[in-house]
């Protein structure tokens, strides 16, 4: 079973609006009594993004279990299910990200060059 995030948000928005109206709560009550911001709540009812903490607060406001608030929402249509699974099957597998190259500090780079090079004239191990 596939889920559609957009469908989930739309259905949740409708349900939140209906719950608010059924309980006799105005937008003003959601803001003043329950601490939501006006734009935030209007966004929820319009199907905009929502965070888990906001979902949990809504459960408290409406005295619902989370599963009663969101249960069964966002299930993709059967037609969309088959096209989405076909699209997933035809997508190439992604390669894992490459590890970033290590950067060597200039002082370490210079010391590495001098230590791996042949001994210079000031070396302690001179051949006589």
C-alpha cells in the first residue's frame, strides 16, 4: 500500500476544519486558547505541511488518539498505486555517495614532502 503525502495533508486539513467547527471552536479560539498561530492553523486546514509535535497538540485539543485523528488518511488511489510502483521499479539504483577527500593542512603537506624526499645537505645522516 502506498501513501500520498499531498492526499494525506488535504484529508487532514478537511478533518481538522470539520473537528474545529463541530466542537464550536473558532479560529480565534485555536489561537488564544490553544496557542496556535493564525497562519499556522489556516495552513493546516488548507493542507500545508505539519509537524509531529503539532499533530500531538491537535490530539490533545480535540481529545483524540493519534490513530483516530490520522488513521486511514493519505492512501493512494489504486491507479496511482500501480503507476507509482512501476515508476519505482524502472528507476535506476542510486550509487552511494562518495567519501569526501581529506584536506591536508599546508604545514602537514610541506612536512610530508620533506620527510619523504632524499636527505638534504643539512641532514644528520651524511655520507663521508
